[in-house]
C-alpha cells in the first residue's frame, strides 16, 4: 500500500517543527487554497523532502506561500511547487552565504492568464506593485513572457542571505506556462518597482530538457520574477529628461553596462555640438537622478548614453528657453489610470505624443488642469508643456488595469 502524505490547506497557517519537517511521499500533493502560509519551522535544507517529483505543493495565487525559517543556515533548499495538472513549477535555491538574524525565505508562485493577469500586488509591502509588462515602446509584451509569476522574499533578516536560484515551469498540457515561446530563449527578469531588470544581459541559463532556467545568481533582494523570451526583453526605460533654466536633469530606472552620457546642444535644432559628459552607474537596479548645469538659456538639447561596448541610445532633443523666474510644473500621478493632473503657469500648451511620435492630444492649459486620456490605449507617452520662456518634457504611463 502506497504511503501518501496528503494535506488540503484551507486555514491561515500550517507549521512543521524542528524535528520532523514536511515529507511528501510518492505522488501526494499539498494543495494551498487562498491566503495561506505553509511554515517550515526548521532551518535544515531537508525540512521539505519528497520521494518523487510527481508529488509537490499546489499554489493557486500570490498569497499561498511557503515560509521556510532558514535563519543563518546554508544549503540547497527546494520549494516543490507544481501546477494543478502535476507539472513542476519548483523554485530551488542554493544559499551559499548565510543571512544575519532569525529570518525566513518566503516563496510563492501562480499561473496567470495569457495576458499575465493578475499582477502581483503589494499586500505585504515586500515589493512595489507590478504595473505592466511593456516593451520599450510601451506596448504590452505578455505574448513573450511565460504565464506565471515567481515571488521571492527575505523576511526578518538584518542582512539577507546570498542565493543562487533555479526556476522550473510547466511546458506541456493545456495550462502550459510557456506556450509557443522557445524554451532555449527563456531568461529571468525581476520587477524593481519601476521597470523590469536587467535589460541586457538577462539572468540565467536555459535548460529545456528539464523545463527550467538555472543559475540566476546573486539574489539577495525581494522581487517578483518572470521568464521572458531573450529576444523580446522587458525594457529599461529612461524615466525623464528635462530642462529647467540652465540645468539638464534626467532619471534612469535601471542601468546595464552604462559607461557615460554625452550632452549635446544646438541653437537651431539642426547642428549639434557636444557640451560635456557625465559618468553612468555601470550596473544599477534602482532609480538614479542625474543633472548637468550649463550657462545656455535657450536652444535644443539631447542626451546620448553609451555602453561599455560602444553601443548607444539617444534621448531628445528637448527645447530649453528660460527666464530668471523659476517655473514650477507638476504632473501627477504617474503612472495614471484614466486621468492625471498638471499644475503649471497659465497660457501654457500641452502636447502628448504616442510611442511612434504621433500627436494624440494638444490643448491650452491653465494653472490647474485635469487631463482625461480614457480614450487611448495603455502604454508609454511623451508629454510636452510649452510656455512663455520654458519647455518641459517627460514620459507618462497609462495603466488602467
């Protein structure tokens, strides 16, 4: 007679203590429904064990979590998630350097619709809400993203452990995670609160025979993860590039291999000369604000960003024309749902362009303005505000999901 250890978790939390752990025999399955935690109360890597890969833990949403009280231990930890039809969605991680403090590693995963809905939300303040899966043009890229999120959190540590992560996915059946995406193209990206990172190179090494991406190394931070086709990565965006009376300012969300920025100027918008350079951050996974001061009070400015390998991206041009008086402009919220607000000087003009440069909205502005874009698609847009002696430009994001 087969010995099955089968649990249906409906309550809030199930704890397995120091001396016994959780053993899954044969093809037994632990099904977690709703907002439940399965807490493994021992730090040993054998706190969860299974005798066959046909057994595991079925999770149906972000809130169904395995909370493994790893503490200061090291080892190879297997979170044996699986889909309802029995395919692996396991997250395994080698903890090579221990954390500091009595912390836990908390992991969850769930299958999504082909549009990758629902997105993970900030229910526990471990990471900011995921708001989009857009490409570099602000167009939905979900067709090139596996239909599953994996969420990894470190809780209770003063210094998080250093981990190397492997992610498995469902590659067969009617509820496959990868659909028609070539498995050899799959790589990992994570949500940093603003955008998906890194852009290039992506994380991990594909292992199609075993339906997994391995070698996602150096993970010490909380984040939702996706697997994406390496030929269609989710973008790293320049968040803004603006001019305010002798000062150029720009903001990056993330940087990969960013060597430096060049600032270029033209009096007529045709012939440009270089003003100077600003060093980039190399590789960064957080928002960075830059500025460059100039004595030039009017004209056109553009920014060119160079990678270490010589590749470049250009931003702008934007127009600058300022007076002595400081101009204050606010655009909020961003991202927005259907409407956003602009505070600016009277007699300004608003221009909004889509990702391919087509003007979709133009109107005169007063001091306080409500801008309704309920009739346009979700995506990334360029907003320009032109007034008497000034020009303001920035990117705005519509996301009404």
